[in-house]
């Protein structure tokens, strides 16, 4: 159960960094500390969790999708990679990693038009994680659902309870 709780906490911290970087355009240094913590958590989960293949694939997909695009996320990614060196790289099923990698990459695609809601829900990896569940291994599905619960809680709190920064009016040049 502790691995799922760690996945939940990692989701909280990943989204907190996203929120600070992307939504708030914050320069507050707390985002770097959060990135270090989420990097350690992801590295630990990839090394030891029964759903390691899914988290490894999702981490690699972030690179291919060019989502490691801020200093804070580069720090988080680097810490996760260095954590794997420290904790040890897990033995994973390569077929699962490749399949999850493709699905995680699809979750990072920016859809337009009628498919735009897919950007918010990112269903591909979750749906793909059901397949091992149907074969008797629900760890992948439960792991990604715990991560996403943490991720979406931060998003929900940020949208509902944190006031948006006031727009600054640009002065006219004469």
C-alpha cells in the first residue's frame, strides 16, 4: 500500500511544479525543492514498485513529448534518473514498457477540436493499465490512478481556491 501512497504524493508534487511553472509562471524557489522530492519519489517507485514499468515508460515519454521543458522539471527528471542509479534499475518487462511508453506519449499529445478533452483526462495510459489488470495484475492501474488522483487534486485546488494573478496593464508607448 505504501507504494500507492508514494505514487499519490508524487502526483501531488509533479502537478504542483506544473502549476507553479505553467499556470502561475512563478519564480518561487519552492518548485525546485518539490521537483527534487518528486524526482526521488519517481526514482524510488521505478526501482521498487510493482508498477515500475508504467512509471518508467511515463518518465521516458515526457522526454519524447518534450515536456521536460522547465528548469524545475529538468531537475525532477535528473533526480529521478540519478535515483535509479542509486536505488538500482529494476527488471521490467520490455513489452510492457514499450506499450506504456506509446500510451504515455499519446497522453502528452495536444489534441484539438472535439478531442481536446483528452488533454485534461489523459486516458490512454490508464486504459492501457487495465489490460494487465484483466490478466490478473491490477498494480499498474492502481498505481497510475493514485498518481493521477494526487495530480488532479492539485489542479482542482489551484483552479478553485487560489486566485489568479492580476493581469498587468501594458503602458502605451508614445
